[in-house]
């Protein structure tokens, strides 16, 4: 089972080394490239004032956060939710820096001690789209992810958008891997039976696509080419053929 968590935070400022704290954390779970709907979302009392610049970004005032739980009160739930997962973050160094500082205050080590790994989609985007703007809004526009409802930064909203962006960025890789399931939902059962069948004994008919199916297939290829930054191989193969 492949379990991934899309994570985002909002903070009182830009520097955990200067005492800035997390004020919101949002996480979205995906298992085998399917969103499960099992989210984690908390507003957090940072035990210090927000900077004015931070409030302009996320809109979470000191008054709003005053009665929210502290990070220490939530740390066990956060660690348990993320435990063992591959965590995907946009500009991971920023969020990991804050999470490490919060966990250190609670005696919980580092964030990477609790998860199987971290993927930074900002680094992925810079490799796929060199020389272009690769913030979350720019990626949403480029990959046709609707972010019209995003007026302020919000951790859960941004985690949900990041999940859609990541799926589009990685389309054509593990997106096409399908695990066998029997009628009771047991993953993997039946895979050996399929492998044991010699398909050469079958006379398989060739069914031509309808015009609508052919058009949909061409559109999917165009989307894959766009998501890969024009690096798709079939265009060069078509030229050779």
C-alpha cells in the first residue's frame, strides 16, 4: 500500500530560528493515488503574536487563535497521522524547519524521524518547468487545477490543491499502475492467476476506437506532454516511424 500525505502549514512569520510558530496545519491523505477524504486540520495557538505580514497572507488573527489548542496539545495526533507515510510538501524546507522546531519543543525529535520520506514539489516543478514561476498558484494555472476559490492562504486548502497538482505532475508515471483487487477488496489477490495464463493461446480481436474515443485519447496524450514539459517520447518515435 502506498500512503502519501500532502501537508501545508501557516505560520506567524518566516523564521522558526527567530521564534516564529505554526498557526495552522492541514494534511490530505492519498492511498494508492486515490484521495481517501481522511484529512487532518488544526488551527493552533502559537503562544506569541503574529506578524502583520503573516496575517495579510493567511488572515488568522491573534484574537481568532487565542482559544485554539497549542502544538504541544496536538503533537501526538499530528505524529500519529503522518507516521510512516511519504509526505509531499511545496517548498518542504520551510515547513520542515517549522515542524522540527515545534517537535523539538515537545521532545519528539525531527519530523523525518516519523515519516518514510519527504518529496518537495517545488524542486520537482523547477526541474519540469525551468525558468518559470513555480509557486502553487502558477502550477495550478499551468496544470489546469481550479484555484479560483483561493483568496487567502489556508493550510488545508493549499494541501488539497497540492494533491491535485502532484497528481497532474506525475500523470503517466505511477498513475497507470493498477493493483488487482478481488470482489471483497483484497489487494493483490488474483495477480498470480493472471500471470499463469498464456495469452498466446488466445485469438484476440482488434477493436478500433470510435471517433470520440480517439479524440479523448489524443487529448490525454496532449495533457501528458504538457505535464512533462514537452519531454514525452512518443513524438520523437512518431518522427522516426
